[in-house]
C-alpha cells in the first residue's frame, strides 16, 4: 500500500518561513506535557520554541507540508539547536522566564544534552509538530516517514526525544526504539529517548 507521504507536497522551509513554522510549533506544543512543565506560560514556551526554530533554519533540514499543516525540525550531525547568541543567553533567559523554578528547569534541560547519544553521527528530530487545526489526520507522521526515507537513502541513523508518551508507539512504528525514559522533578511528566538505526 502506498505511504501517505507520497500524496503530500513536502518541501524544505526557508528562513523567511520562520514565523509560520514557529506558529505551527507553538500550536502543537501548547498541549505537550514536558514543554508545559518546563514553561507553563504560553509566551515563555513560545519564545524558546521560536529560538529553536530560528537556529534550525540555518540548516536545510526543516521540512513543511504544502500549507504548513505540519513541520519537522531536524538538526544535522554536529549541528546545534540554537543560534550561538541564544545559547549563550539561555541560562539568563531561563531565570527570567521561570523565576524560582530556574535551577530545576535548567537541570532538566541539561539532562537532554547529557543523554543525547554521541557515539555516531546522526540526525536529531528536535521538533515534529502539526497545527491544532489539522491534528488527527496523520500528517505529522506522514511528514516524518518522508524525512526518514531521505535519511535511509543516506544510510544515516536518527534520534529524538518523545515528550508525550502517547506518541511513543507511533515512533516505534517507523523504526525508533526506546533507549531510556526520564522523569521531570517532583513526580513530573516523563519523556522517552528514542534511536533509529541506519538502514
């Protein structure tokens, strides 16, 4: 049976698309357990997500469906999520955005970096998002499937953190396997680190 992605128009996003990409990500992650734990206020969460999108658009690995229903934000091997200036300012930004929770939030964010595999070059799926208006249609997974086909052509592995347990089985269905589960402090939400071998 033909894959859903073969019926989608998928293209690389451009720097000029930053606002539209950020809007999709903001909509999708307004429901996300981990991101809501990190930054409960919409404005704070959306600011950090926008910085990640801006950083990723340095690379030709941010993809979108035709009308920005879904977006996939990838970081290539040896790349970084944020622009250098945003990365340098991040500790102070977190203090400003989270107040007395800053130390806890910072430690949890540092955990993501500590557990990130360093054994071989790979592509990192930083964000996969579908706008609220288009949820439940399989567009995000179709976009991911298309992107993974590109990686398979290059025989490259992939890594992601599933910040919502409801998505774990979806990622497993396209070849990702859990390599660790981690919980936010004070009995907070969990996320799953997942790896997909090269093919």
